[in-house]
């Protein structure tokens, strides 16, 4: 049920998945602004982007500072973020699960085997998305029901393109934890290579 819900998963939930969570929201907000639909809170009505880690070592912590700098430096918001451990109910409630690596995709699939068709490595989803005929999706609209219907159909279409094939090694996001801003910037760029086209497909 609306809003369309995207769950981002990495290891500790302080670097990669928080960047993906907040950069997707930023991309959606920018799409709405281009359409002239920049009402406060509208993105939250249309899209729920959240994240978790496969481990709980950092539960309750803020986003890692270099990751936070990437989000805010690109115009996003880090307010209210707190790391948390992945729970099965987060997967159950998600319409799309995007993991940082293939290992984490497997972790999600073991935890919830029925979520396999809607769980992708983030780079894998971005690689397959251009092969989808967006004209065949439900009509776009700036209502929770329209975005939800379009999003669910989009995930089904990307899974059909995948056709049971596994992700490629290049689909994984490097773990930037403990590394410099340049590494975090490269990872954030790779995240945007997927979340921006995703937002564009949801809100054309």
C-alpha cells in the first residue's frame, strides 16, 4: 500500500545505505520541483525511503560524517537519521529492496526468501533499469496511489529483465568506511547513478 517504499541495506547502516536513502529523497524532491509540485511533505506522501544494516554494531548512531557531507553537499538532508539493524518486517513492508552488495542481497533473501523478486543490488537495479519500457508502466501522477502503482510495476519489469540472472561483481558498492572523502564521493556518485533514474521513472 502507498507510499511506495524503498529499503536500502548495507552492512552497518552508517555509510552506503544512509546515502542511498537520503539521495533518493533528494532526487524525488528535485523531480517534483521541476514539475512545479514542491509542496512541503509531498515527497513523504509519495515515497518512503529508509535503510538498515545487516549488523547492529552502530545502532542509534548518526550517519558517518563523510557520508553526511556527501548528502548535505548535494543538497540533501541528514536530520533525524539513526542507524538500525535490519529486521524482517522492514523487508516485508518494502516494495523494493536495494542492497549495497551481492552478499547483502543474499542476506535479505535468506531472511525473507519471498522477497527475492523485489531485492536487487543497487548497481544491478541501475544497470537493468534502462532496458524497461517505461511507456508500458501505469500512468504517472503526483498522488500516492499513482506513484505506488507505477513503482510496483517498475520493480516487476526490472525483475523480468533480470530473468533470474545474478548480479555482476561491478554492481557492488565499495565500502568507504574509514576511507577519505574522495572515496565517499565516488560511492555517492554511483548511488546517484541509480537513484536519480529511479526517481525519474517514478516521477517522469
